[in-house]
C-alpha cells in the first residue's frame, strides 16, 4: 500500500508496474478457488471419461481380435474338413474303381470256369456217349461178324463163350494195329 | 469480499476540444463500479468499491468452472458437442502443456493447476476483445504478480520437496560438466536466472503484453474518433483508416491474448519440469 501512496504523490506519474496489494490477494484467492473447484469436480470427471473410453476402445479391439481369431480357426477347420472330404471322395473313387476291376476280373474268371466246365462236361458226355456207342457197336459188330463168319465158315459159332473170346481177340488185334501206326488217338480205354 | 479498498487516481479526464489527449496508464485505473464510498487516509482519497477488473476476475473463474463442469459432467463414451469441446480444451492443456513438457511420470499432479491457470488467463485476456467488457484483466499488474508468485512458489516447492533444499539449489545453480573455477561465476548467474528473475519475467511478459495491447487499441480507437470528429475534412479519411487499423490490430491482439496465456502456462510447466528433473 505504501508504494501506491508513493505513486500517488507524483499526481500524474502513475506507474502501472506498481501493484495494488488487494489485487494480488484477490487474484490468488479467485484463482485458488477455481483451482480447487476444477481439481475436485472437473479434472476427475475428464480423467474418468478418458480412462473409460480407453478401456472401452481396448475392450472393443480385444473382442474384435477374439472374434477374428475364432473366425480364422473356424475357417481353418472348414478347410481341413473340406480337404478331408476331398481325400475321402478320391479314396472312395479309387476303391470303387478297384472293386469294379476286381468284379470284372472275377466275373471273367467265373465265366472262364463256367465255359471250361461246360466244355468239360460236353467232353465227358461225348466221351460217355462215344463209349456207349463203342460198346453197343462192339456188341453189334461182334454179333454181325460172328454170324457172318459163321455163315462163311459154316461153323457154328453160337457158343457164346467162344464167340465173345474170338471177338475180343479180334478187337484186341485191331486195337494194336491201330495203335502202332497212329499214336493212340481216340483209342478206347 | 464485495468491498475492497481501491485507490482512486485524481487525474484530470481529457477535456474535449483542447486538442488530442493520448491514452496514458491512468486509463487503466478504472473507478469503482456501483456504489462506493471514499475516505481519507495518509492524506489521500481512498475509494471503497468494486472495480471492473475485479468483477472480470470473478466472472472468468465462474465461466471457466461452469463451462468445464457442465462439459465434463455427462461423461458419455460418445461425447456431445459440449463435452467434445470441453475434452478438447482439457486434453490440449493436459497433453501439450502437461505431459509433453513435464513428462508422463509426474505430470498428472500438475494438470489441475495448469488447466485452471491456462483457461483462467485465456478468458481474462479475451475479455480485452469481448464486446462490452473490453478490458484485459491482466493489464492490472497486481493480478499478474499474484499468479506469477504462485507459479514461483509451486516450482520451487516441488523442487525442494523432491531433492531437498540443498539438492534443489545444487540442481538449479550448478550445471553438471562445468569446470570448478567456472562455478564461481556460474552459481550466482544461475541462481539469478533460475530462482530470482523467473517470476518477474513471467509476470512482466503477460502484464506488459496485455497493457501495451490495450493501450494500442485505445490509441487507435480514440485517435480515429478524434480525427473523424475534430479533424479537418482532409484528415477525416485518415480517421477511417485508423479505425480499419484498429480492427486489424484487434485480431492481432486476439492472437497475442492466446499466445500470452499459452506462454505463461508452458513456462510454468517448464519450470516445474526443470525442478522435478532428475538431472540437468
């Protein structure tokens, strides 16, 4: 206050650098009040808002990351399943082809066997029929030849035992004659 | 608090028609607003009353608090316009003046101080331009001295709190890596510049800018008016030019008002940061 009074003594020479003590005190009080009010009611609110916002954004980012990871995993799984399915399909196709080939081969074998069997059967039948024919032919030829020979030599060859012995011998001769030039093809057994 | 003693300057108001009276420092001694009484003390006439700068100081504190309280109260995740503006202002001081200067370790302690200080000074400076107020509160030197003294007390106090009295003095006056004989010169110099001069430069920078800016504006406003009213016909256009310049300078002053608030706060933050620094 002294300084103000001093300044006043020189009437018009007011020095603006010289303060009023009241103004110093007042500015400190007003600013002090503002400071405490701001510290108590404004700054914590802003800080809380900032912190919450940061947390919310971070939370959102984390959630998005988790979702992304999950989606990636799911995609991986699906891809794997798809490739497995493709493998499976290829395997099944391969199997089917093999099976088909096997079936065809089996069928061919069966048919072969069947045909062989049929041919065999036919042969057997033919052989049997031929045997039968030979047997009946032999009997008939024997009878015929005997009666013819009997008629020619006049000798009765009615005696059955002799007759059949003669025929047998004749036929045996015949067979040996046949076997000697040919290698016994169609030879009766 | 409503009544304060205030010295009334007994200067003569400029008389019309007696030639142009340039504005002087007396123009900053405003008479009390509203009812006032006066008394005699030490042979002087003292007024008891509330002056305009005092009202502005209160108004600024009230507006700053109400605005930021209203904008911070909602605490919405998606801010409204009001909240957004409040957050932008708060975030500006918090991050560019607080965190970037003091460092992310200790800055949070000082954010309320820097935040309140910045917007308090800014609004008081802007009062210089706001119509019908048009007086910078801090062209009253006493108002600035208080804030500068507070800033000085704070940075020295946190320095002493952190390093102890001796450690703090050593930190502020003995730059590391200086040869011993040089310290004899350096210690007084550093003490002078870091401890003694800082509050004065801090205060004078703000006060002088506000004072000179307002003086300049008064000069252009009154000068233009005088030229238009009293000047000859040929001089009158110069009065118009003067008023145009007045408008241009008003915009320049807006920039200065912001800059000075910014500088005051960033320097306070720098002083704090140098006081709490671990090394030089």
